[in-house]
């Protein structure tokens, strides 16, 4: 439930809590249900359903969860108590008795304003997620505008609902708050910098600086000063300056194309990662820094280690958590969503145009292997738009990138 997880992080950031009343006397089931609840939930746990009415009268509760031990005879009384409290919007029933479902439906039919969820077993975390997501949606409906809304919508930068993209979104959320460096691997054009930015945005460092540097774009001989800074006179023309580790202090440093780092710089880079201290080129003083490192590569770094161009100990150090971005050929089912996204972007610049896609156009896209991934798809779409005299794009509009060096 990716959207559920995003909303949880969103609510944690804006300090909104969900209050849950859990009724269950069996310890194992109570622990199981509690284990699925995220940090943004405040739990009131009771054993006897008869106590629920009193609790609901005294406490503002968002959701009531009745565990498997709650007998169906309590459903009417429980639903009446929940429906009588404006704060309660959801009542979830777990029961091992299939016949209890009919009793639950009869009880809840009297209270149309009370949303209900019924399940046989509390062993599926997706149901708990659904319960919390329901409440989150209601709370989010009362929140509008502001920076946090932008945060919540940022995951939409990753277009698609396929299994590979869903796993990617899940990995981003899982590792964004985890300690330690993250290595993002993926082919060119898959969106590595977007993933790096999302890791920062959903981390606890999101209010600090996100500093991005492309190792492959650093001029020869300037890698050390770019990374670690320099003192005046350290080399010809050098002025006193901070490096990216100092600039990103407290925040996230994203180093793209990490496999392009000069071999002689890798030793100092490893030392900084291990000690958390930076020494500027030409300086003696060490500066303490606190940086979350995120790196990316489109190379096979294990092969680079075998070839002697990348240090194995540095690879171990930066590869604590790894996120692999799938190539477009592995999630072609997302192509229609990507096209709608590109079309929407283009429509903002050309509002008089509305492009449609014929079956032949879509089929042609599905037959292509996409060595240039999403970047290539965007190029193909734009070429088709400007090459076509019609707003209906067909196979004749397709012009694929030519990657043949000959």
C-alpha cells in the first residue's frame, strides 16, 4: 500500500496523530494488530467491549478496532456508541466466525455515517493499512495548501503503478529514514536523481540542504576541492572555499556517477565517510560534518572493482542500502501513464492542443526495447507530437532514437 505509506510519513511530518481504540482480550491477537500500526497512531487498548462506551464518551477517537475475541452480540452496542461520537469515523471488526459478518452488516446498516470494515482474520497487514488509510484520507481532506501538501504529492514524480515501480516506491520510503548511505543503481534515463531527491524529501533531514554533484562532470584535477573544499593558495588560483561535504552538513549529499571518481580521490573520500571529518585541500584543520550520503551509478561497480578502477572498501562503505531502478523495458505497462504525464506537461505549454494515442502508436511503443528508458520515451513522444499534423498520434509518427554509433 504505497499511498498509505506516503500518507503515514506525511502525517508524521506535520505531527498529526490518529487515535485508535483497540478492543481485544487475547494477547497474541492484540500484539499482532498493534504491530501493524504506524508511529502516528496513539493506541488505547482495552480488554472488555463493555468498557468501550465509557471510553468513547471521554476520549476523542478516530477509529475503533474490535478484535476476534469480541462477540457479535456486542456489535450493535459498539456501533451505537461509535456512531454517537462525531470523532469516530470508522469501526473495524475482526471475527473468525463467518456468520458474524451478517450480524455486523445488520448493526452497521443503522448508522450510514459510520464506515465499517469487516475481516475474518487480523493476520493481513493490508487490512490494517486500509483502516488507517481511510482515516488519513479524512484528515488530509481538512488540510490544504502549504509545503507539506507538496511533500505528499512529490511521489507522483515516479509515474506508474506496475509491480517494479511499486517496489521502487516502497524501497524509497523504507530507506529514506534508515541510517547509512544509499546506493542507487540504474541505467541512464531511469530517473536516479528523482529517486535521490525523494529519499531526501522523505527523510528526517528534509528541512536541511540537498546538495547534488555529478562526479562525471567535475573537471580533471578539481575533484578534491569540489568534495572537500580548499584553502587559499592550495594550488594555482585557489581561493578559500567549502566543499560539498561542508555545504551539505546536516542534510543530504547526492553524488551522481560515483563510479567516475578519480582513484586517488577515493582514498580521501573513504576516510571522510569513516571519520565524518573533512580536511580542505591545502589545510591542516579537520571540520566535522554530518551528511547523509546518497550515490548513484549506471555502471556495474563490482566489475569496476575487478577492473581496479574502483576501491572495494569504498563500495562496501557506500552500499549499505541499495535501490535498483528498473529499466523501462521491465515495466512497459506504465507507458500509457507516462504518456498521459508527458501530454499533460505539454498541454500546459500548448493549451490549445489535446493529443490522443491510436492503438498503432501504443503498440509501436510496446514493441520497442527502450535502451534510453524514460528519457528516450519522452523524446519519442515530443518528436511524434511535432512531426504529426494530427492530434491523433499513429505509428507513422514514431521516430526512435538511433543508438548505433555507425
